[in-house]
């Protein structure tokens, strides 16, 4: 395996882990207060970071090094 393939796997694992953690945090908050229907600013920021990491991994698919 090339270095870019290792980076792809690591970025996807970290990105999906962050997405899962944010979703779990959101679900905990909605269990306490069912009227919550949006992500908190911190959760929204983490979602952007996570999707950026997954996006970078997808770019590495097309540009191996």
C-alpha cells in the first residue's frame, strides 16, 4: 500500500468517528429536551471538520502519491 492509501484510511476513520460522536451528542441532547432540532455551534463546527477530512480522503483517491 502507498502512503496516500494509509492517509485515506486514517482520514476516513477519523472523519467518520467525529461524525458518529457528534450524532451521539446530538441524540443525547434530544433525549433530554425533545424540542431541540438543530446542532449546537460546537457540533456544527465538528461536522464541518469531519466532512472536510472525508473530502480530503476522497481527493487522495484521485491523486495518489
